C-alpha cells in the first residue's frame, strides 16, 4: 500500500480528484494518509476532514526561521510515514532537505505543458493568463517529479487541452483542470503505486 501525503494551499480540487479516484478504485494500492496545508483557510482542509483524512497546517509564517519551517515540514511527512508526497496546488517552494530525503518520491501537478509556461512566477491563474496573452492554441497539464529546480524534474504524464475563442483565464483554468489535471494526477499516482514508473537518465519510463 503506497502511503500518500498531499500538500495543498487552496481549493483542493486536485486533492478531491485523488480522494475520489481512491474511493472509485481507479487509484489502487494507495492510501491518502495525510494532508498538509500552508494556509489554514484552504478549502482543501475541509475536503480532507470530510474524507476522514488527518490534516495539519504548517506555514512558514508560524516559524521564526525558514530552517525551522523546513524541519517541521520534513518531520510532518516523516510522521505520516509517507512513501510519496503529492504537491496538489502547493505554493511554497519545497525545501532542499525534503527533496533530498524524498528523491523521486515527490510529484507535482503543473497547469501547463512543460517546458511552456513554467518556472518561477508561473502558478495558478498566472499560467493561463500567460498562455492567452501569447495566443497559444493548445495548453494542458504536466505531472512531474520534483527536483531542486522549479518545474524542472522528470516528466511523468502530460495531457493537452484546446484553447477556445473567447476563453478567459478562469474558463481556461477550469477546462485544463477538468480535462487534464484531474485525470493525469490520479493516473500518475496509480502508476507509481503499482511500480510502473522508473526514472532512467533523468527521464521517466512507464512500464
Ligand atoms: C491547480 O491548477 C494546479 O495545477 C496549480 O494550482 C491549482 C491548484 O488547484 N498548481 C500550480 O500552479 C503549481 N505551480 P486546486 O487547489 O483546486 O487543486
């Protein structure tokens, strides 16, 4: 059984997609053992509590130094006994000590087709604003492993979504979530839980 800890900051629709997929049996061999938010008002925490999943809030604001926050975050995932950390809209940079301790065991969902519209400053609605500003006709989402860079880790799954005339950032964001994020994030967890994902030469091979 893969023990998954999900890190969130906001609405938690990706967390919900994971919970629903575990309940529906489309994610197998997996238990969501904990949810951690940096934001005590995140609706994601409510979703965790409705699903009976233990959750806690760990915010950099509540610690005297970043080093203390880093240690608290690492302690929390260790205490949950995590095999896999899933970043589902988590907007805090993951400390290097956590990346080192969980090498190739942290995945992130990003709302673009990496390497487009990713890296520092590209998160949430900003990604979709930039895509519409550029006028691209195809967008999408990516699930990737987390390394020391921003959105630079090995790509696990991607799914494309078409831009439509008259899209606003909000409308496009919702379509990317529905058609891509909520599908490929649960799918990636199921693949990992069933030993089908290998990293070779910094690239993912799916068996
Ligand atoms: C999602 O669109 C996710 O891809 C994005 O934040 C949103 C969180 O929504 N993540 C990033 O931009 C990370 N760089 P949710 O809380 O409803 O899952």
